[in-house]
C-alpha cells in the first residue's frame, strides 16, 4: 500500500515511516515542520511541507499520490499549553483532523490509523486501564483527541471509513537512525539524560504517593514498538480484514491500548537511567502536581489479541539505553 503519514517528520511519525518503508510499502510524509525535523525523514519517503488542515491541498496530494491509507500522527501534544491555549488545540487537533477526513472522503481514501493517547481516560477508576473505561479527559489535549476519535466513529458509521485507534501514554527510546528531540522537552527520560549531561537538575514531583517507592507509576513503550503497532494497524484497515468491519456498510474503529500492563515508577526510571549513564543524576524533590494520579497503566491485552502486538523492546534498559546511545552519537540533534 501507499501510506500518507501526517506528522511524519516528528519523533513517533519518523520511526513509523522507517518501519512502514522497511515492510515494503510506499510513504508520503505531510508535515508543517513546526515541531518536526526535515532531516529526520527517511530519504525513501517523499516529504511535503504543509498541514492536513489545508483541506484542498491535502485532497490534491492524496489524489496525486494515489494514497491507499493514512497514518495520522500530526497533533499538538503539550498538556500545559493545551490548557493555556485551547483554541490552538481545537484548531489543529480537531478542525485539522476533520479537514483530513474530508479530504480523504472526497477522493475515496477510507483507511486511517489514528495515533491517539491514553489521556482520553483522564483519572481512571482502575488500572491497568481497559479500552471500555469511561473517557473523562482532564485537559484540552486529551479532550481534542477524544473528540477526533468520536469523529472517526461517526465517519465509519456514515461513510464506511475503516479505522484503528491506538491509545498509549509515554513513548521513549531511539532507533539507530532516529531519536527524541523536542523543544521544549517535557518527557521524563530525555530530561533525565539532559540532567546527566550537565543540564538542569530534574525535579521529581511528589514522593508520597501510595506506591511501593512513593513516586507515581507510569506506562512506557519503546518508540519502535509503537511503530510496529502502527504498521499492524494499517494492515488491519484492509477492506478484506474483518477486524475493522465488513467489506461494505457501516464500520466502527478497532480501539486498542498500547503498554506494558505493568508500568514503572518515576524513581525506577531514574535509577535505571543512572545505571545506563554510570553516574548519579542530579535531582530535587518537589510537591505533587495537581491532577497527577498515583498510577496510569494501560492494559494491552486487546492489542496482543487483535493486532498480534507485543512490546518486545519496552524494558527500561532498552528504552533508556537506546536513547542515551543516540544522544551521544547526535549531540546536536538534527542540527536544526
């Protein structure tokens, strides 16, 4: 198949592009490069600088490139910013997503995989979180992802769009070619490694949670494991595949969580990072952040059962070790 990857110059999108190409498929990347890096895109993929929010241009691109399926990774994703500036998040994540769906519908592309988030669950009643848990996001970012998931459902019911929705928490690690470079950086593992390199000491927010070591427990998956899930999901959108509905008529998204089903505490992650870098990591203990629950872990049983997906690289040693190796080999990131 030929796949359009929105946000394909980003961290998750870039590794997914490499995985799709390695499986023998063609790829076109659509990215406005606001947060992505042109240098990260695989040379065998065609890069188009633009936004899926431009419905006319996206329709023209889909038709000209004879796109069969879409992997939708493009999104605003900073939780704090989403609360301060919800307009930006509704404009890009919701209105931009619907523009993409409309462009696809106009030219008959009815296969889409949505890289969503477990933030749609908000503060769950139980953990590990099953896919049928109530969706009660507590920030604008999670709400906009939930809203687009709803659009996918109704586009399936009305127009036969075949879709897979993948929900996950934290992504980490690197491949030999691609690593994580965000500005600003808000993720735990790269900030731990930055502190190890002489950057600002890391602040651990709260050490009095009802967990074994007092720090919150969170779920992590290796970025290459996520890319494998994206590929498996794209294949599941085939019109001949019953996992995403009948060959014609109404469809409903296949929704699957991605995670380890166990998770790691913040202190566990820091101790593992200290082993990888071979030195203590400077840090301070701060107060709890409002709204941070003790544990957020996703059940991945459905992904295992319905997509054949297993997180084979998602150990702390593999995630932190690969990220550290990549940072040491690319001290300037992508040079942009």
